[in-house]
C-alpha cells in the first residue's frame, strides 16, 4: 500500500515537472527514482517500523528549506494554520498562548471570545485539556488541542498564579482576528487606523474604519502598518486604490514562468484623491505592507514615516495537493510602480546557513512621480526616519524570561481596576516593586559593551598587550559590567513602557495596548506634526 502511494506520488510529480519545457526532465526523473528507492528500502529493511508520514513531511520541509522561508508545505493536519493566514479566522477558544518552562500558558485572551468569556486569564498555566496532560507539550501541540469545530466543548484545567488550580469549560467558536484592532481620532482632524494583517477582509476593514473616521470629522489620515507581516497582494492593491485613481498601476510581478508576469492596477473609483496621508512602517512591515507603502511613496500619495521595512519582495501562490494538503510556493518577485523590487536578502547566496543581503553594488536608484529618489533592494526606506531606542540587554532578558509578563499578572491580581488605557502610568512605588522582583530573580546577562571589551582583551592577549593595559581595562570593564540595579535605573523609561503595555492588556486587551502605546509613540507624534503642517507635507512629497 505504501509502495503504491509513493509510486503514484512521484509519478504524478514527474509528469507535472516533465511537462514544463523549462525543466530538465532527466534530472527530475533520476532524483524521483532515488527518493522512491530510499522510501522502499526504509519500508522493507529499517530496524523499526518507520513512521512514513512523518518522514515524508520532514523530507519535504527540508527540501523546501533550501529555497526560501516562504515556500512551505501544509500537511492536511496543519491546514487550519493556512486558513488562519488567509482569512484571519479559525475554530478555537480565542487566545494567544506561550510556552513557559514545562507548560503552555495563556498569554492574552481575546476580548469577548470563548476563553475570556469562560474566565481564563493571562498567566493561566494550561495543565490539561479534556483530561489529557499538557506537561511538556509544545505550543503547537497545545494549539492543535485547543482548536476544533465551532460549538464543540473542551474542559481546560489550569493553574492561576496566586490563586491555584481551576477548571473551565470552553465552547469553541469561529475566531476572526480583527484586521483593524483600533481606529480613532488622534486630533480633532487627524484619523488613525492600525492594520494588523492583509487577510481577505483587510481592505474592507480599512475602508469601514476610514468612512467611520470621516463621519467624525477626519480631514487627514494615518495608516499604521508597523509590525504587519503582510498577506494577500490583492488586498494591498485595494487599499492603495482608496487614495489613487482607477486603472493606476500598483504592483507588477515577474517570475520564471511567463504566466506569473502580471500587472495589478486599481479597479475601483477612489474614496479620496486629495486627503493628506501618512503611512507608519518599521522593520516588521513586510510583503503586502511594503506594496502599500512602496506604491503610495512612488506615487507621492503619502509620506512614509518610521523605519526601514523588512524587505520581502517575493510573491507566493498556493497550490492544492492531494489528500487535503497545500503548498505555498514563491513564484515571482514584485515591483512597485517606479520599477523597484524591495527584496533585501538573496536566498541563493546562502553560505553555510548565512543569507546575504543584495550587495550595495547592485542597488539602483529610481524616481517617484514627482522626481524624488528611491532605491531598491533594501525594503522601503521612510521619507522621515524615527529615532529608535536600542533595546537594552537587560530589557531583552526581562522579556525573554517573562519577568515583565509575570509582574503584570501579579499586578492584575492585586488591582481590580486601573485608569483608562490612555491615562494609565506606572507609579514610582509600583516600579520599585518591579525592581524588587527583578533583583530577587536569579539570572545573569552581559551588556553589549561588556562583550566588546571581552573580545578586545582576547585580541590584546594574542598581541601581547594584555599585561600593559590590565588596570585601565579593569577600570573600564567595571563601569560597563552588567548590574541589574544600575541598569534598572538607566533603562527605566524603556522598561516602564513595556510594563505599562503588558499591564494595560490585562484590562483593555489589544485595543488597550495600542492606546497606551500612543503615550510614547515617536513615529505617531512625527506623523501628527507633518500632517499639521501642510507646507512641510508638500515639501516632503515635492509637491509644487
């Protein structure tokens, strides 16, 4: 039976590959025959009964990994992940989860979804699901156990910090993650909308938010694409269409197969061709986010504010396979209206697992509609760059070790309510409590300066200078050596922002995180300043 399945699979694959004039038919059939023989020998001679399905998937994943990280295989058992990527929708309890030590915990229940309605809270450790222990299970295993058909019920045994064990019966539902978790007026005339992903409903969600803001008196608009990893290309085209004329080229694709050489133009009448627009981006803005920001930049239709985007200029298409499986395959590169491709990494220049960036010598300059210079190969570079605070080593450790998360959980247990998300601020007294928690937690870390000095000493030892600089080296090393107490004060502002956001999420969920972040949002403040000064806005876009 296994032999028949394998032969059928490889013969089908060969026929599909051989039918392409661009495929080396002999190489294809030779390698498929080798894979077939390996499978047959495993089945016939291996010491234990081979788990053929797992081996097959591991082999496929390893093969695709040689190409790029976006070409992936979705086994029928993982098809729910594909569905969520396309629609933002899945059957489950509605909560973010995270692995901490031996168990998976609830990181954040979604407001008014089954987990929240059943009383589950952030910090709850999932002990068992329907009587099956979750100890030692991975996040993926727990996630699969939590997902299921709408209206099916599961029993979750949990352990809540400071409270103890409990049990919750949760009826699953169709969970649709909001494309726009928040939209609102940030001044009397400036509207704001944050878009989290480009699912099938993304453009409709942005359009609905935009029209609602217009009714509230919006005259200028901020679209926040920070942290948005992309999604469906056509949804990006539809969003650009809101601000650009019908039949405007937004993006073109070019692939090895001629059928993938396409142009995507706007198909509808715009909502507003004149409203001033700012798009916020950062290093987490990728793919469809870069199509939107790149097109609006090339067409001089929006000012781009923030930090250089991720640099993903590759297009994927999904193919249906047998037995309910799917394959997402990179088929082309995309190009913005000016003709540039933003792809930053050259996956074929892979040396021992290290992927190289497109070299500077190959970077080209392009022109926007109004004659401004833009470049390819580096993502979308903003028109106005936002100064970023580099994440301190201590801050990174506090996040990685879930110390900030744990403190927020403890805070929520001690405080039934807090001020509004916009107004909440961590008091000095509460920060001192946080400091005490950090200082009582056993962990070590090294500052970046400390690491650099240690490397310098190694070089000095090789060159014979180490003895002559001993005193100076030790004095400098003592100054930059990691100190929890010193760094907790040095990076207090940075740490406080993260603690406040985590605490606010316990009471006001995702929307609360967005609102609280406004208090420290440099890019948003820059966007408001630009939109409040029409002359500056026109100057940036070279509008005469």
